[in-house]
C-alpha cells in the first residue's frame, strides 16, 4: 500500500508562490501559479525559505507553508515505448553497419578491378547481404 506523500510550498501574504531562480537565474521569485512554484519534498528547506524571507524582508510579512497531500497514484507502463526505442536503435545501428559495409564493398570492387582481389570482394559482398537480410527481418 502506498502511503500519502506530503509536499511543501512557500506562499507569501499576497497569495503568490515562491519560485527558486537559482544562481544567476531570471524572472520573478514569486509566481501566481502553483505549477511554476518550487515544491519541496521535505519541510526543512521550505522552513529555511520562510526564515530567509521573514528575516531579510520583514515589511512583507512572514510567508506561510502550504502542505500538499498526494494520495492518488498512477503507474505508467513503459514496456512498449522501451521496446520500440530499442528496435529503433538496433535498426539505426544496422543501417549504419550496412552503410559502412557498402563502402567497403565499393572499395573492394575498385580493388578487384585494379588488382583482381576476389577474396576481399566476396567477403564484403557476403557481409552486405547478411546485414541486408537482418535489416529486412526487422
């Protein structure tokens, strides 16, 4: 059984939520939408923000901590997506291998014309055919 999860958000007296900008960040520290707010998994960092704003900016009042309780869960099944991605990566690798095998085949074909080196040509040709069959089987 999954227990309820408590999350914490800092809200000022105007009803705006705290948004952490980080070092060199941009934008407002306080936002209207909860979606943009900084959500804390533990109460300690949220209390630290309340202390900071109340101590350094006392004329705006002490911010409050809003507790969000999450109880509903939804499990996402990722099997199909992962299988498709693995198949796509394998197909891309086979296409890349096929490209380089064709390059070697052309190189061997040129050598055959110049030096009549049949062994390298047949080896490269067999490799291309094998990779083509494997790619077509996908």
